[in-house]
């Protein structure tokens, strides 16, 4: 059985409740935009978690490689232990990616990763073998994140394969002069058209404007590097306003 949040399940028309991108039109239920952190760095994950606005984590092999101090002695067991540590810090979905290429290998590895913690979501690449693995894993109640998604056709396939999340990589599309956020809007529309419960997880976010545009597009999740999470809070008028308030407050004196 697929583990999708109750709030994403389409209600029957008999109940007169119509789902529209996470919002029930009778206002019974609303779903907030989720913020995940896109890193394998435990310090960054802890720091973001302490802010109280973190809903989950996404990792990939490149992000894990970045935090490994001694690559010659980093084992697969170390990788799984690292994912377990992330799950101890954050009470929410933690994406861990398969590092195999055939469907059978991905299924076996996905089952192993999912056994680390109930919050582990298995990331599979959007290839033909990846689709077979997604179907098998999701059919066994394991949540899957379809990764390396660069087209609406790939996103439709991910939904049909039962993926819980689809990850369009907006920054990498922008890098090749293709509007990444245009793809997010397409996927949101297509999923709405058919009521697919797969959540749109905007990945490869590079700056705060990507987060704003993801929210405007109605994406379910933005996975954001720590640097960009901290940029979201910054505004020069907040800094100058606070400086002025603190200066003026100095007349209050001390107790
Ligand atoms: O979540 C996927 C993300 O880590 C890819 O980001 O910046 O390597 O394109 P980037």
C-alpha cells in the first residue's frame, strides 16, 4: 500500500469535496508547501531543523560525496549509517538515492534503503529500468522519489509508476537556457488534470526566486540548499529597520 498523506487523497464526489492541488474546495483541508533541505551535511540539516520550518531532506550521491572526509574508507554501510543519522535529526521524509542501474538491482537496493527508517524515500532515476523499480517499490508500500526529471512526459510516467514525489531539476534546465519553472507549471497542470497524487518536488533550486516561483506554480515541495534557506529570511530593510529599532529602544534603559 502506498504511503501518501491523507491530505493528498482525492475525496469522492459524493462527499462534495473536490481536490485541487492540495486544497479541498470546501476548505476542510489545506496542505502547506513543504520545505526540504537539499544536502547530506548533518550540521546544515540540524541548523535548518532548528529553525522549525523544515519538513524533510533530499540527498543524492554527489551531495553525500561532498561530506565524506575519507573517500578511500567510506563504505556502503557508512552511507546507510549516514542516512540513519539524518533520520534521527529530522522527523520527515528523507530521500536516499539508489546507485545501481538495472531494475532488479534498484529494487533490491531500494528495499534495503527503505529498511533503514520508515521515513526513507527511495530515489530512483527516471529511466526505463527506474520506472520498473518505481512500480515494484511503490507497489510494496515503499515511497519513491522519481529523480533526474527534465520533461513533462517523464513526470507523467513517474506518476503512472506510483512515485510519491517527482523531482524536476529546475536549475539544471536553466543552465541549458530552458526555463526550469515552465516544466514545474506543466507538471502541476497535468497532475491536476488527472488527480495524480504524486507530489511535485522542485529540485536543483539555486536561489530564492526559484522558491517563490515554485510556490506560485503550486508545487508541493521545494528542496532547498542551506545557503538558499538562509537567504529566504534576509531583507536589507529588515536589517536596517531592526538596527533603528534597537537604537531607539536604548532610551528605555535597563531594569
Ligand atoms: O535535488 C537535486 C539537486 O541536488 C541537484 O541540484 O544544483 O546539483 O543541480 P544541482
